[in-house]
């Protein structure tokens, strides 16, 4: 996929990323706003990876590492660009980032109801761990 560029998001990309997520991502997060994404980019400038084609965002993944765990969030691909290897390219970039940082295992946050995402993650070698559940509390 030679016409696809993968790069780290910049502060100037925030509004475009938020628009992209509204169209391409399943579900929403409490952090899906300008301040939330700005904090992510400020704290970990390499975490938000963008796939672009002709200067247009075609995919995203957040590849966060806290020194202990590697976490993948917001893997999203433009609906009109799916099944072209974009998710695979993004996850390969995320995995390379994690390996360079010394990560040993990746946890992916995947919506329970998103069957398409289950197939995508499964085909990339990930498996579901039924013994764990996510517990959350909004601040």
C-alpha cells in the first residue's frame, strides 16, 4: 500500500480527527473532544497514529503505552476505504511502536457489539480474554 502514509498526529490535526471519528468510529468516549485529544498528544506525542491518503485521514489508532501496558484504542477506518489493509498497516505501526518502547502485550479496547471489529482484531492475531471485564468511573 504505497500511497498510504502513517504518521503521528499533531495538535493541528485534532479537529479533523474528531470529525473523522464521528464518521468512522463506533461508539464515543468521554475524551472525544478537543481538550481530551490535545492532552493525549501533549502527554504522548507518538500515541495517536493517523493513516492518510492524499492528505486525507483514512484511519486512526491510539497506541498508548504507560510503561507497563500497551493499549490500543480508536482503531477506525473510513467506511469507504475498508478492506484495503489500512487497519493492518495501522496496527503494524502500533506494534512496532510498542516493541520499540519495550512493551510485551497489547490490550485492545473493542466494543462488545462491534462484530466487524471482532473479526478485524481476530484476523490480526488478537484473542478475547473472557475472564476480564473493564471497570470504569467517570471523573
